[in-house]
């Protein structure tokens, strides 16, 4: 998968904002007043809901986020505004409409079962004045890398607001991604792409999607009727389908599904993040699938971080070798994430000049001691100092790429010092692995590891012997 550019994208989210409110408790009796359960509330939590879940995902991924929308002049509106400020969201394009209720959905949960939900909200269209206020506040669209319209059918994304924002964005050559609602998609005309799920696409296109041909028909209908640059339909466990000079399918990569709540919000947020980071549409779809695969393995409306996605991708071994080669800074973030998930980290190092069966078996045994294997690779300069001016035979980039392609290896980090002391100090592995020839010798970095393991080499297999055979003209 193509790598993301190293930048913090500025993404605008226009959508229906709400508060998800949870009352958690237990139930052990029926009320004497009526045949209803009595829930003793133990705790109360609030999180951003609706388009706020898209915002949370973008912030978690590392984007700079601005929001445009409408809240009421009420206590819920004040609470929602404060929640946005806490996570660093720019709210300059947020409009307060007098007399409108800020959406708040309260759920009573007992023994992990939802007993009741009650809503406080306005679902009528926002006023003309609110539409004009939002459009005026977005006069300078050039500061945004991409725009998301997150429609929850609560009255914000009226025809004139949606079309007005899309027009402003297109004038600046800014892509607009839309998570649509309802059956009339005409207000989204001119967007870059829409992300309806299969059920929503069937309702909007009136095409029953039952096979590849009907899927293509629905994708083409969306592209042509909504004048999109490309069209997309999310297919739940079947992944994502895109029409872009032909139909392309990107299969799901979820290993375990606990809760699909908010997966659609994660998909559009990760798509926007990837596209604004320079990824192609194909790689952006793969990135979104990985993000969705992470969040459906969590309970409740969840967010995902870039480190989680990269680690998850690595665990699936579906990425290119490049994705497994990390810098010191990158591996530090990954180690912190892995450790927070109780993964046992294994570290070993070497030159790995001409890879042979001895290397492979050594690395396979090293991986068997834990969950994540990180290999420190001597740079060309370091190898020359250790082995002489004729080495290495293969350059450091080639050696790193081949190592990273092995199933046993999760990450490769190049180092230029004589020893990997600083790398081991930073990683502080659970298991430090070295070759059996270190028996009775001092091993660099052991003070930073919980345990040292020595692995016997395969007899007769070494890079030096391979080079000697080549010089002799013998078959290796």
C-alpha cells in the first residue's frame, strides 16, 4: 500500500452534530408503580455522536479538523461546543440557531443491554439565515485539503447548503466526500464521491444489487446521476466497491467483529485522511478497509489511530515490504502501541547480507518467543566496519526489503552505529535474541530486555561460506 505523505491535513466536516449520552447501571427489581424495570444508575458518560464521530476519527488519525454546522442556544449546545474545543476542533463555522434543539440521544443501559433510548432534538430544516451564515463563514475554502459532508438527516444539509459547499469546493479543486442519507441524492451533485452502504444504494438507485452486474449498474447510476468523479458503495463484510474506469472490489480485512457501530463514520474519515495525504483512490480504499477492520473489533462507536492501522496491516501481512521498514521515530510509536495491547516484543539484529535458510530459521525461532519481531539491520557503513571493505554484497535498502517480506518479521529498522545499543534502549524488548555463538559472551543491550534467548545457527549455513562458494564457482 502506498505510504501517506508526512503532513497534517486540514479537513472540513459539515454535518449533523449530536451528543451520545449513556446512563449505565444495574437492574434487580420491577417498579411497584408500574410493570417496568428500575435501573440504579452507577455512571454517566457522554461522547460526540453523528458527524462528531467522523470528527473524532479524524482527530485520532492526526488531522487538523474544522467543523461547520448548527447547534441550538441551549445547554446541550454549550456542552457540545465544549466537547469540540477539548479535542482542538476549529468551530468558527459553527452557527447557533435560536429556538433549535441541539441533538442529544440518551440511552439507559443495564447489564450491557440497552433498556431505553430517548432523544432531544430538532429535525426540521435549518433556517435560511443559518445556511447563509455557514456559507459566509466558508468563503475562504482554500485552507482545506478535503471536505466531508456527513448527513444524518437532521435538517442541516439542505439542498442549497450542500450544493453551495460543493460549488465552493470545486472552484478551489477540493474534493468533497459525502456520507448520504435519504433517497434523493440530487443535492450531492458534483461531489467527488459518495459512500452509501448497500441498502442505502439500493433505495437511492432503485436497483436491487444481487450480483456483479447489478452492482456495476448501481455504481454507474450514482456516478452519472450525481455527476461524481467516481462512485463507491460499501458492502459491509464484502468490503468496498468503486467505479473508476471499471468496477474494483476491495475485500474486508476484519478478523473479528464485535460491533459495527460507527464503522461508516470511520470509513469516510479514513478515506478523507488517506486521499488528503496523497494516496491513490485504490490505496485509500484499502486504508479505509483496514481502519474499519480495527474499529469493528471494538465495542461501541470507536475511533482508530494511524499506529493501530499500520500495526493491524502488518499483522495481516497484506502490505508491501516498504510498509514494514520503519525509522527510529516510527518504531517508537509502534512499540508504545504494541505494549499498550500487551504484545510481547522480540528484538534481534544482524547484517543479513545474503539471506539463506539459516537466517530464515533463526528469525522464525526468534518470532516464536513473542508477538512482534523487530529486526535491527546494520547499515552499509556499519557492515563495512564489521566485515571489511568488500561487504556488504547487497545494499541496505535491498537487505531491508527482503527481510521485511518474511512472514516472521514484523518490522525492520536500519541503524548505523557499531552496535544496536541505542535502538535496544529505545525499544526495551521483552525478549532479546542473539545467535548461539554468543554463549558465555557479553550481549549489548541485555540490561534493557527482560530476557535473553540464544538461538543455534544451522550448521554450514553462513553468508561468508556462500561468498566463498561463489568465488570457487561452485553451486550454492
